C-alpha cells in the first residue's frame, strides 16, 4: 500500500478529474454534491483531521446534504481521518462500494482505437447506453463530464456502425485518470476493453502524463487481471459509509 501523501495526491487528482457541481469545505472536510450522480461526486471526503466535535460535524453535514435531497455518505480510505471509520460503524453507518485504486507508469505506445479531445455525439449515446444511466440521471452525469477540465480524452469503439465500447480519461498534473471504460456484453472477452484502455493510456502519455490511476470494484477479478496485464498495481482501497436512514 502506498504512503499517506501519495494516497492524498491521487485522491486530489481523481477529484479534479471528476468534478462535482458544488464543493464546500467544513473544518477540513470537503463536501461534494453533483445532483445525485456518482458516490464520489455526492459524498464527504474527510481529508484533514477535525478540530471540532465529530458528532456535531456529522449532524451539520447531514443537514447540508438533506437540503439537497440526498443522504449523507462519507468516503473513506487508509489516509482519511484516524478513528472516523470506527466511529461511523458504531453510529450505524453501513459500508458499501469497496473499490481498489490501481496505478501504473505511462510510456507512449501504440493506440488501438481513436481517442477524441471533444466527445463525438456517438460517445454520449454509447456511454449512456453501455453504463445504463437512468433518464433522470443523464443531466447530472453530463454535467460532471462537461466540467472535466481539459485535456480530456474520449475513447470510442465502433464496429459495423455500432458503438460497442467507450471510456474517458482526464489529465490532472502528471496523473492520467481513466474512467468509465465499458464494453457491450456480447463483445467482451475479445480484447476490446484492453485495447481501449491502452489507447487512453497512450493518449495521456503523449500529453505529458507520466502516471495513471483507475478504480475497479474490489471483487471484479476479471477486470483486475486485465489491468494488471497492462502494468497496473494495487495502490490502496476506498469505501463509503452511508448514514442510517
């Protein structure tokens, strides 16, 4: 597992590459809201230790999210405030979304599929359909993607006129974040996901990114194996604590 400083560096890059609509800092914690789409964009990141009573602080955070129509969710990783995760568990916060962050060094290589710096119309259609984004979440999802600061790379795979895979990558400092790589079920196990991820990595390497990170559900052994074959190594886990209803 990587050091606390490196974990915080990667988390900072990840937040910059997946921006919320609203961000408020409260006693060293960052409260993020993105109209309900994605836990990362709608959760508290306790990046710094508290100086005030944590129970009162959690009440304030809960009210802040309630005003926006969503429940309180707190993002956790090995570098967040010590003792907080145990306190949340004691208070009845449930654990969900256990995810591995993986990292790799980047070097220019060969792209298998095209990567666009402006999302073509087919990319929006393919990404929405392949991820199964609900109609009532489309605006919130598009808002996040539209807010990603340049440079952004949009990967799209089309066969016989049909979009079969899509993904997006964003550069933050020297880091390339790879997000939302998805392949249509009937086209999996053909190397499409591998080729698309390689293409996004090559795009980032050619724009001065030297390292890459991505997130993968902790029990997705097939995806973890794929990313390991591309040079990614486990860096650290993160998870969420959701307040009781």
